[in-house]
C-alpha cells in the first residue's frame, strides 16, 4: 500500500473529486468514518473471545469449531492484508474501503444469524477477508486527506482509538452476552455492527475523497494463495488432530506446509526479479534486525493466541463465572497495557532502547508465572481481585513490547521498503495468532479427557490453564532471546533531513 502526498502526486483525473482543502470540514467527517471502521474491527477481534463459552453452549460447537471461530478470522485477515492495501492503491482507497466495510457489515449479519457452528466459522472467515480490504485503507485515506502538519494530531487520535478498542471490546462483549437482548444470547456481539457499518457506508460514500497511488504495485495472488495454503496445512491438522486421534494425514499436512513455504520463497524470488512486486520482499530478510523482528512478532502472536482463548475458557467454563465477571476481571490488564505503552514510547525507549522491550518480555513472563502460582494456590476459589496483580504485571510487560516493537524492527530497513516491511510485520503477527489458536488443542485441550464428569470439569480446566500458561511463559523467554538481534536503539531521524520521503517511495504501516 503506497502513501501519497498531495504536493507530489500527479493531477487527479477529472472524474475524481479534488482532495479537501485544509479548511474543509469534510475531512474531519472522513476521519470519523474511517476511525469508526478501525474501531469496529478492533472491537470485533476482542469481543468474540469473551462470548466463546456462550457460543459453545448455544450452538453445541466442537473444540475445533471454537478455535476456528477466532483462528479463521485471523487467518483470512492476515492472508489479505497486503493485497487489500494494494487493491486500494490500484482501484482507489475510497472504493475498496466502502467494499470492505459493506462486506464486513454483511459478514457480521451472517455471523449474528448463523444457524450452526459451520455457518458461523464460514462467516467469520468472510468477515476477516473483508476486514483485510477495509483496514489497510484507513491510514492511506488519512494520509491522502490531511496535510502533513495535521497528521500528528490525527495519529494521536488513532492511538487513543486503539486503546479504547482494547479496553471496551471485552467489556462490550460481556455486557451484550450477559444482557441476552431479545433472547438472542451471543448474537448481538455481531449484530451491533450492522447500524455502525451501514452508517459508515452511507457517510463514507459522501465524505471520503477518492485517492490512488501514482505507481501502484501489481497484485501477487499466487503469493497470497501459497501463504494461505501453507497456513491451512499447518493450522487445520492442529485444530482437528486431537478430535481425530492425530491421524497420519495430519502429520503429512504439517510437513507439507514446509514444502509450500519453500515453493513460496522460490516463487517470490522469481516474481521480484520479473516485475518487482512480490507479496513478500525477500531482500528484507537480509536485514538482521528485521528478520529477528519478524520472528519476534510471529512468536508473540502465538503467545497471545494461546493466552486469550484459554484465559476465557478457564474463567467461564472452568470457574463457572459469568461473561460480565470475566470481562470486568480483564480491566486491569487493558489499563496496564495502555499506560505502559504510552510510557515506553515517550520516556523509556528513547533512554534505554532495546532493553525496554526485553524487560517487557521478562515482566510479562513474570506475570504469567505469578498467575500460574495463584491459580494453583487458590484453586477454584480464586477471585477476580486475586487475579488483578498477575494481569496488571502481564499488561505492563505487553505494553512495554507492543508500542515500540514496530519501530525497533523497522529501524534498519531501507526507507523505500518501509511500507512493505510494516505490512509484513502485521501479517505475520496475525498468522502467529492463528497458529497460537490452533495450538490450543495441544497445550490446553490436549491435557484433559474428552468425557469429563461435571465434578471434574473445573479442576481439569484449571490444570489445563496452568499447563498452557507454562507454554506462554516459555514463549516469552524465547522472545527475550530473539530481541538481542534487534538494534540497541531505534534509528533516529537525522536533523535537517526531510520529514517525509516522496509519495511513490513510502507506504503506511498496516494496522
């Protein structure tokens, strides 16, 4: 996805409206619309986890179907992110954004009206694919709509929206599930997107100004197909293996995913030489900090994918808590992430550099170990306030990592590849998340019997939760070691250097 700047772009064709003038209030309406869409996506990712036990009870979903309700969205979102950005560059960001938000709204309706778990999984995959069209356009539209001197304020607002989405998603999901509006159980968590999406579609068609990249890269649909196939061959056997008693085809499929990855690398190398528009810019991996950063993002995504799903199942199924109580229990975590993220970027990283991220990995691991200890000590009688300390510690650790990590990974990447690199970072994060959700079958459900007596349900879930958190702590230790390959300090802008590069050389970071 290519960033455009008004002074450097060629004249807009007569068929396209001119960008809003600096005093034009339409650009603020456009900002509100795209920010609302970004918020809708962020909330939809977090809102589902808290409702998973309710969906399982109401629909009779199997373990693998529960995993695919979340992993299917993440996989479709990851596979389509880069292509979604390039479609906006080629065909117009406004047009692709409107298609994305319309499709996301339709998919939300299908999720809310799902008659069975299979329909819900398919609708979630469609929802993720539509989010991949919608989300990458947000920052591109902002860049094309606002002059450089106003973007700092706008990106500050965007950061606040991200924080608000992280905090409000679980709470909103808990409230909507607990209220059981019109007897619809969990369905309002999806149906709430309908009025928001319809309003965004109508207002967006009126207030958003169309923009395209002056020289957009070509689509790499073969690359997308290979990435998606490789991930499916790895994730699908992980989610179904336990239910099917780990058949031989599952192991062959997982081994075959490595072959697909090798084919992808060979194809991307050829495509890069042929037309310079590969899905994955392989030359980036020659940059040590970037290669390490991609590994960190992938492994971090795995840890988060495991933790958030098993945490929800532990509280609502193992401990028997309501969705509202589980949602409120997570508030200390969300607040700690938001506060630590702000402090790390503004105060700590400029002074201590990479050590802040490594401290975050160790702090998060300490919080996980503390959580394991409390779960063992208090057993099924553990309370929300007893969980507050480990969750706050984990939140601080996560906040120290998530905010400065992208800058650290990109700091040694050539500026002409910044957009491709940032898009790839977010893609592998989502793929890691999907892989982590697939691994829940192994590290959580794999430790318990298929047929548990009611009296054994709570203890079995508590034991499985502790086992899964042990894996998460181990993953954080791996992340700590990988971070040694990151630069000690993110590169600083040279004084007097131009603040922004030409329009055809810079691409925005995907969300």
